[in-house]
């Protein structure tokens, strides 16, 4: 029996049985690599991620990108490929950026003067009252309508809040436990995405916020 076993194995430990399919062995080895978090050749993974990000209308998180493959690559591998894409596009008119909701391609702000010639329609400009209300909510959240009025010193007209809600920059997240149960407002991830920010800690001042919002709503790739 031991001689038969020896005869059926090569010196490197692979079976020599004519009925053994080496393709099956390779497939099994590749599957093991997939399960260990080394899914596919890096250049192919880069092409897949690049295609997904280019065609998506919304930012994609790392977890979203890992769903592209039947056997998900490791998080570290996806992040490394994303860093490579950032470098690949660094000298170009399009950039890959990380925002609150995930990764996305967008045209660089300095390209807007040229791109605007294709679509001369002006982006909406928001009144100072709208921007001040947005800033108060962003920096003091969660706040009630009464809080906003106390800070601004004037009544907050309903259209102001409706404008911000329609743009999906603010939302009601609950009520304050006081008589009347006033609604509590907070900002959304959409606001951070439009500002090209990852977190509230990166919020700029009021004037810069307005400029960034004008850019952010017009420079998606």
C-alpha cells in the first residue's frame, strides 16, 4: 500500500494519477487565496473599481465596492487600489475624492470655468438667510426652529427650512422633550458630500461654505 501511495505522488507532492485534473487543483488554490482576502489580480481590480465609480451617480463606500466581486477582496486591498487611482488621476481634470458617503469621481473645481460653457445655466444661489440658517444647524445641531431664531434674532420663515430640506441638506431627527415637542434639525450626509467633506469637523466658515456648495452641486464627473 505504501508503495502505491509513493508511486501516485511526484517529488513535489502533486498526485501523478492520470485521472487527476491539475486545473481543479489550481482552482482550489485560487479559491483559498480568495478566502484569504487576495481576490484577483490588482490591475483587474483597479479597472473594476474605476468603472463602478465612473458610472455610479452616488458615492460608493468600501463595503459597496467589495460587493462587486463574488468573493470580496480585503478592505486593505480595496483601499490600496483606491489610493493608486487617486494618484493616477492627480494630474488630470478629474479627481477621485473621499466624502462622507464614500468615494466618487468629480471634475476639479478649476475646470468649472470651462465646463460651464457647455451648460451656461447658472447654479442656484442661496440667500444669506438660507446660508445662515444652514450654518447654525451645521454648527449647533441638533437645534429647533426656536434655537435658530434666538441665534439669528429674527423669525425663520418656513420657506427657508423647506429649501434646505428639499436640497436634502437638513432633516428632522426627532423632537425635544419640552412642551410643544419642537422638531430637532440636523444636517445630512448629502451636505457633506456636496461640500466634498468627510465629517462635520471639516466644516468651513459661512462664506467658504457657500462657495463650496455652489461648486459641489456642479462639478460631479
